[in-house]
C-alpha cells in the first residue's frame, strides 16, 4: 500500500514548487528527442515535457546523452546527433535556455526560465581520445560519467539495474586523464553507474566535488546501482550530492509502493549524510521507452518509473512533508542543493 497524500500537504508542496527551484539531475531527454525526430515528430520538449515541467515548477533539468549499446559502432556520431537535435528543439522555446555557465543558473531564477544542462552518460563514444572532451565542451556539454553499466576504454560500470552482481575492474590511465580533463574544463563528474572499485579510485583522484546524479541507498534496497553507506559518506565529505533515482527496480518499489520507498531512501540518506547532500535525479524512462518502441513500430505499455511524469514530482515533496520532514530541508532536496552545486562547479 502506497502513501495517501493529504490535501494540505499536497497544497503546501505545490506552493513550495512554484516559489522555489526544482531540479531533476537526470533525464534521458536528448536521446528521446532524437528518437522522436527520427519518427518525424517535431517540438518534442514542448509537446511531451514543457507542460509537466511547468506544473512541477522545474527550474533545471540535467539531460543525459546516452548512447545505446546497439549504437556504439557509431557512438560518436550518435552522441553529436543527440546534442544537436536537443539544442535545436529547445532553441525554439522562449521559456527554456541551455545552461552552460554560472550566470545561466542565476538567469533561471531572475528571468523565470527552465534550464537544460547537457552531460554525457558514459564516455564510450570518445574511446581513449580525451581531446574529444574539449569538442563536447565547445558544443555545450558540461559534465560526464565515465561509463554506463558496461565496460569501456575508461572504466568499468556496475551491473544493470535488473541484475544483482558485483563487477570488478579499475579505471584505465585514460580514465584518470579523463577525470583531470573534466576538471580542467569545469565539467562535473557523475559516479552513478560506476562500479565500486572505480568509485573508490575517483575519490582518490578527483580534486573537485563529484556527484551521483541518479542513485539511491544500497542499504534501503540492495542494488549495485545504489550507493553503500560508506560511498554516501565519501560523496558528502567532498561536497557531492546524490539524486534520488525514480526507477522501481532501483528504488525497490516492485509492489507499487513508489512514494513509500522513495521517501525511505531520501530519509535514510538525510540521516546518514545530511539533507544538503540529497536531491532529485529521477531518471524517468517510460517516455523514452515509448519513443524507442514507436521507432520500431511497436507499442510500449510497461511502467518502470515510480512517477508517471514530472507533474507528479510534487507528490514526493508532499510525502516528505507529510512524514514530518522540515520544510527548509525539503526545499533543498527538491532543488536548492543541486542549484548551488551547479552554480559552484560550472565555469564563468
């Protein structure tokens, strides 16, 4: 049985979401826009996302550029296509801007805009050519994870969300160089999807704070995509933030108790590392899966996400409030923490 939200807490959450910044630190938006453009659709963000962003009071959405395994042979070209098509799609929207520097974060609040920040979910597409990070930076990309849940030339990923096994393997020398180059470019580093050994090495190597854009607590639900207590503490100790994933296989809400499990993760993380190191990174994938299926002439009817779409994000905040979390802590978790992080990590 999931949490039933009382009207007073829902109203309180809606007001908070309209008056304070809300951030989703992970959405496969670029890939979905490309998929839908390949089926002949246009104005994808406007049609599928903008109304829900507005309902939730979203101020910043971090869009991944994720190259599917079947596209790795032409991964560089696929990544560039995703970046180009997303930038074109949002360039036609007055309400949306591409976030590339600190002043853009301020502009979101000053001008009541919604920001899209592009980052690479895995760097398979660069191989060992670290100079390609400079090319990506010039195109507006402002962060990266070394790998997705698969090995590449830089690092080894953890197992997929549907699996439950430890995968060993360390960063390569090229992976170490990639971290250094990311820091030189003022691009953020994401450790979601990295295996445990790689996480430990990143902590030893990184000189700037790194984040986990879409990972929960492994203690609350055992999945190698989630962080251990020790990893959570390490992440917090160097100024990082963990964005709460919204995939039921990672949250552990297979019986439908989505809000209950989301709250359990967030409350546990707050208890262990403090609220300022916790945020939202929902990784809502159902719309992406529908777009992918449509391109293949199929119909996707499953549901892997805890939330139907971004319009339901205030339900999470309402549930936290109803369970007794302080309003100021909720404001930080729903967006203030990540806004501060990106403002600090991005270049001028």
